[in-house]
C-alpha cells in the first residue's frame, strides 16, 4: 500500500489493482560488483537445497534474513502496518496470503508479468539469483498469476518480504516488504453495464482527505486496454482510487502524522508499469514535499490470460 515505509499495494485488468512503488535503484560498488562464481555445488535456503551456477549471487547476509518473516510478527511495526491495511478489506472478499515462499522462478517474477527479456531488473546487479532459473522475488507481484488462478474469493491481499540489490542508505535496504492486492468482477468483454462495480463503490467509505486528481483516467500515454470499454475501465479506476484513499487516510490518521489537524493532502499522477494500463501513482504532501506512496493500475489482459483467468475483471 509506500513509502508507507516502502510497503506495497494493488493493480487493474478486466481487472484492477494496486502496488506500492519500487524506489529508484542506487548501488555501491560493492553491491553492484559481480560476485565470483560459487564454489559450492548447491545452496540451502529455508531448508531446501538448490543447485548453483554462474548466476548464483546470494550473499550470506541475505541468506540470514530470509527466515525473519517480519510481516508475520504482529508486534513488529511491519506486522502492525500489515494488520491496519488488512482491516480495511473484508476477509470474506479478500483472501489473505502472507506465507508464500520468497524463492520463485524467473517465470513467476518476470515472464508472468510481461517483463521483456532485456529489462534491466533481470540483471544480476538488480536481482538476487539462486541460479539461472530461480531468484529471490523482487516484488510481491511474483505471485500474482498463481493467486489469480487459484484464489477462492473475488479479491486477494499479498504480504511479502522482497529482495533487491539496492545500496543501503536511509531510504534503501536489500530486504524490505510489500503488500498488494486485487479485486475481480465477472463482466462481459466490452460491457458498459458496470452496476456491480458502482454498487461496490457505494459501500466504500469516502476518505476525509484533500485529493488532487485530473479525472482523465486514460489517454495516449496511459492508454485504455482494447479489451475494455471506457465505462468499464473508468468504473474500475474509480473504485481502485477510492479504496486506496481510504487506506492512506487510515494509516496517516493512526500515525498522528498530521499534527496541525489539517487534512492529509494526496495527489494522483500517471505512471507506467509493464503489467497494468492505465497505471497511476499516489503521492502524499509531507513536510513540504510530495512523497510517492504507491503504484497501481488496471491489470493487463495478457497477464490475466497467462494466469488462466481471462474473464476476470480485476484491479490490483
């Protein structure tokens, strides 16, 4: 759902959803340098042995943090934040996933989401490789296709520890946490009957915050997917934004961040993600600056098709 201390939320397709943003990457020379090829034929992670090869680049410090699972500790700040966010989503509608393995295939982490083969995030300087076909997830979205395929409810929430070869500084750490989620509606392709989404939106609380939004939901540089009618996509985007505005209000009010009693100010801006269109980021005005909180958008039809859920309208 940010820098809500670098956690993440949701996206949209015949679907919509949200995800909290990836900070820009900066690396020290030590972080960026290619490690020497492991002399060990295998590496044991979370009790399972994996073969190593020339791609293996997981350091001992990263191995040591894999078992922590801070998001599963209800007394840890990350666990507290997770519980606050989950409380805004009824469990009968949103299935919770918080114990998915951080060790995933290239297909899960990149291919299922439409990342091109030459995308920089596939580099060993960006990603921790167990071996040439297996990585430590770089985002909670690595589980998106699997969950779309198997989730028993219309929506889901994923909480996860994630790993990127970031430089360590006051805003970056190689092991951090994300949350994301999605909601689905079964609608006919191209349908303009979005009453089911409108009814769902009427049940959402309206956040008491100042929201800047140009209300132009899609255009040439942030396009509407050809599979969706303008009415359908607009309804999903509005539901998505309203949902996230409520979450942001809850978090900031609980934290007593707004000591002046002025309303929290947020703004929506256009964004780009390989697996959503249109896509957006949400920023909050804090201490005189606009800070990025999360990214979200309409899940692409290709992602849904690859997940085996072609008729599921969703936001993530």
